[in-house]
């Protein structure tokens, strides 16, 4: 599933993002610092010893980092030692003939400062430099440099959307760096080789640390400050006040929809539902079942069955291992459930005790979050996520501090993301089908119930089949594990994504066969778009030189990665969202139009994906600068062709 399920289990999925707060960085006015806002200085490019002209935008007094902007629009945060005044630099502008000399190339590549790893970054930087167009050159040498750059930019632009035949940009930019450096580096200005490992991070948390995928950092300088998590200054979800709000609102919302959908007439005119007595929320037996379910899933997870996959490199350079046996887990769970039903276990218990099961799971997610927060206080700084280290207890508890909390090799975050809630979603749907038969005296579930069950089962199985893809997602790579994810994984997914099946138990919606056929076609169309587009991008990111993708057009970016501009990603900028939305429509249609509540997922999902799209747009704009603008001009629509 490529990245496909990436976010289903992500922060976005579980939490409506409406209030994500804009960056709260301090410091528009510069204190007594070495460099001032507006200064044009030389900033080191990540992973290299190369310095490029940058403009200082601001200084953060807490993290002591300067936000600078490169000429291609890329913004990064740099330490003071990664910035130098322009006067200390010797500008080298080699002629084409010189740079092409094989002898010169050899001697350059032998230089100790020019390892293969670094040259890759350098190539990226050279491409970034090649995007310079705006600066007004002040000296003759600068004029010559600018001329060279403009010529180079024209070449890049002409090539920008050419075919991806075989090697194309990424191969050129990522793999074949040594010789390429000589060709492209006419624009660069170098300082003496840098002895320490760089400590740069992108401006907004570490959400863009993906370049590490293609160039894993070596764990050579473990003691270097690169691994330590600085205080988080850019807070999401409405910041500290927002964290209080979400902590109260999200559990209340789950309990509300469960109570509301259970009403005979769940229309919003009957809002709020009558509150049952407090003791009705609690059932010790329900808690016992939830604990049993989680332990059973944990047991399946640790069994030495299935693949051991490597995660993405951490800031320390380390790569964690994960047992990706999700498909085995769901098959084994199905077998266990079938055996239980055969033995006479009445699964409709799940329907009749739904509220109590939700409360019990909520309690577990709160206890888990307290444990996670407490242990994070003792975790070394290099193991903290960059976004959850604000120093505010409530915010950090909500957002999550520790990146990969583990008990020995058992990864708590990975397990919660993929197992109890996700497989539990299917179990609950199945139990609702049995409850529907029981309550309505049917011999078989209704068409509507069968469609909802099968559609969502397909979605989950697809996610577990491609479980490895979760390792490259935002949740796994960047977000700390705290209440937001623990609650999202354990409570939000299984108890709100099952709302359609829950609704159908008490509110039948007979479907004609043509209606069934039309909904199935819609679902398959959505699934096709979703799967194909996710797989296309996933395959391209894993191996840009894949011959199967050679027909696709791409444009290069300053980071060395390219962007697809044809195929699915040339139709709209988020074809995978389009497919997912069509599928969401197919999940709600079987419930009919009598009430709004079963459409809750569809409405929530539109808001979520529109917000997620705009978040991704600004992240990509920050990552890729002018190349991203070019992509947006080439592919003007975001999710729905010619509409949005
Ligand atoms: P995407 O899979 O859309 O990934 C976005 C990233 O893809 C960008 O940041 C960029 O990263 C890369 N990218 C963007 N455009 C291009 C391009 N033209 N060429 C190459 N790479 C490009 O991210 P999501 O995590 O939002 O979505 C993954 C899936 O999860 C989707 O199918 C979505 O529908 C689904 N989802 C499901 C939810 C649910 O609750 N059911 C909730 C949220 C999402 P980079 O360049 O760094 O690789």
C-alpha cells in the first residue's frame, strides 16, 4: 500500500486538524546576535561542506537557531557555526572546459573532503544553486557567476519535464554524484572542509528529514549534538491551549457519537442524547476483554513469524527493526474469532457493551499515555521526537515526547498503530453484522452491512499487507508517542470508524441489487485510484531508476529528489486522496440518506484530507522551493480534477 495507509493511523487521521496553529516562533526582532534579520550571509548546505548565499529571516532565542532562506526558496534552521560572513569566502567559478577535464575530475574526487556521500549532497546543493535567478550581482565575478547560473537554469527548465527514461534526474542526482558535481558545481562557493558533522534541521520540526532515506547518516559522530532534540518551538493543534481542548473534546466526541447513533432517531435534532447514569459507562468484564484482546495481539506480534523490516534511519543514524507480520496477525485473529463463534461465544456482546468497551479502551489509552510520558522523562534527549519537547506538561503529554518507546525490542508505537485498533475495527464490524441478524431476525446480514464490512476489511487487509510502508510515515518517523497517537490508535479508529456498521444494526437500509452494483463499482474505482497512485509514488521513491517507471516525467528539486509530473501524480497533486474519498463515499452510501450520522466519516474525512493537503503543500513548498511551484503550475488541481 505504499504510503497509502500512512495517515490512516497518523495524527491526522485521528484528530481533526482544524486548529493547527501557525508557528509560534519567537523573535522577529533580533536580540544581540552575530547575524541580524535581513543579513546576507553564507549558510552551510545540509550534509555537505558547501556554503551558499542565504538571507537571515529570524533568530530563535530558545533553540539558538537562525532561520535562513536559500535562493531557491528553501528555508532551514542553522546553528551559528554553520553560518559565515560572505567576506571569508573564496568564490570559485570554474570554466566549463576546466570542470570537464578528466584529470581535474579525478583529482577532485580524490580529495578527502569529497567523499561519495558528501558529493551527493553537493550535487543537490549545486542544483539548488542553479536555481538562483533573483540576486543582483555586485561584482564582475558575480555577474559572470549569475550568467552561468542563468544558462544552467534554462537548461534545467528545458529538461524539467522530460521523460524519466532510465536514469533521469534522480539517478543523475542521487547516484551518479561524483562526476556530476564537477559539471554542476560551477556556482558553488566553498569553505575549508568542515570537520564536525553538520547540525542542520529543516525549519518546521523535522518533518522533512526524509532526505535521510536516500542518504542515511553514518553513526560516526554519536556524541555530536545532531541527535539531541532541541526544545520544540513550533506547536501544532492550537499549542498549549489547544492540547487542553483536544484532551477533553476527543474522548467526549467518541462517547457522544456512540450514544447518539444508538438512539432510535439519531437525527441531530435530538442532540444532545440523554446521558445514561455514570455506572452505565463502566463494566469490569469489558475492561477484561479489551486487555485480553491487546495481549492476544501482542502475542501474535512477537511470534517469530514474518519479515523483520528496517525502519528509516534515526537522527543517531541507527535503524530499528520491526516485525511486520500484520497479515499473519489478522488471519490468526480471524481464525481465533471463528473458533470462538464455533464454540458458542456470543460476539453480539460487543454491540450490547459498545459504550463500556469504549470507556475501558479509553482508560487504557490514558494509562498508556501516562506511562509513556513518565518514561519519556528518563529517556535520553536524542530519543525524543522533535515536535513534543515544548517543556509544557499538557502539550507534551498530548503530542508525545519519546519517538520510539520500546520495551526490549517491542515497539509500543508500531504495535498500537497497526494491531489492536486496526484489527479490532474488523472484529467490531463483524460483531455488528451478527448483532444486526440477531436484532432484526435475519438469516444473513443485509446487503448494506455486507458492503460496509467487506469494503472496510479490504482497506485494513491492504494496509496490513503493505505494513512495511508505515515505517516511512510521519507517525513512525517524526511523531512522538503520546496521548494523541495512543488514543487515536486504540479508541478513535475502532470506535468511530465502525459507526456505519453500528448504525445499520438499529437502522436498516434495504438496497436494491442495482444500487449494490453501483456502490461496488464506486468502491472498486476508488480503490484502484488509491492503490495505483500510492504504489506509483512508493515505487518511485524507493527506486527512481525503476525501468517500469521510465515513461514518467519528472522535475528535479534542490534536495536531489525529483517530483513526478505525469502518471497519477500528473492528474492532480493528491490522486491518492481522491481515491480514498471515493472509497469513503462508498462506505457511507449503503447507510442511505435518512440521517447525517453515518456520513460523519465522509464529512470528517473531507475536512481532514483538505487540511492535510494544505499542510503537505506548505511542507513541500518549504522542502522543494521553486521546483514545487513549478510542479503546482504544471499540475494545478489538488485533489479533484478541474474542481479543486
Ligand atoms: P502522501 O502519500 O500523499 O504523501 C505526500 C508526500 O508525497 C509529499 O510530502 C512528498 O513527500 C511526496 N510527493 C508529493 N507529490 C509528489 C510527486 N509529484 N512526486 C513524488 N513525490 C511526491 O501522504 P499522506 O500520508 O497524506 O497519505 C497517504 C495515504 O493515506 C493516502 O492514500 C491517504 O488518502 C491515506 N490517508 C488515510 C486516512 C484515513 O483516515 N483513512 C487519513 C490520512 C491519509 P517526499 O517528496 O518527501 O517523498
